[in-house]
């Protein structure tokens, strides 16, 4: 039961980070805005695939690694969001947001692959 709750929590964190990132990133260039939107859609797709494929019978150490890294990413996103609200958009904050989303996607792909390995 705890494995299912952690699996759902990890998937919801990935989904939230993907959707939240589109809200933070604002570039003057349309191509960079499109990249941010594609990353958001990829995160939604990853979360759907992870809910369908991921999960196991018992809790493995990769659950804890994934959830801790995702909570760190969520807290960094909240700090970036507060900075954006306080001081406005900047290129550094936008690029940092896109990098955090990319790291989140890689961690989630690790989580899905690890669920196959340790199953």
C-alpha cells in the first residue's frame, strides 16, 4: 500500500513540475517558449506512462531517491517562482527552470527503468 502511495506521489510531482514549469518560463523568442511547452507536454506523457508502467510490490531504495530529488526540485521551483513574482522574469531564471525540468524528466525515466530492474 505504501508503495502505491509513493508511486502516485512521484507521478504527481512529475506532473506538477511539468505543468508548473510552463507557468514560470517566459521567453521573448517563440522557439524557446515552444521548447518549454514541449518539455511540459513530455512531462505529462511521462507521468501517464509512469502511472501505467511503474510501481512494484515492495518499496525499493529508488523510491526514496526519486521522491527526495523531486521534493528538492519542487522547492527550487517555489524559490524561482517567488523570485519571478518579486523581481520579474530573467533569462537565467528561465534557463534554470528548463534545466530543472530536464533533470526531473531524467530522474523520472530512471524511476521507470528501475521499476523494471527491481521488479
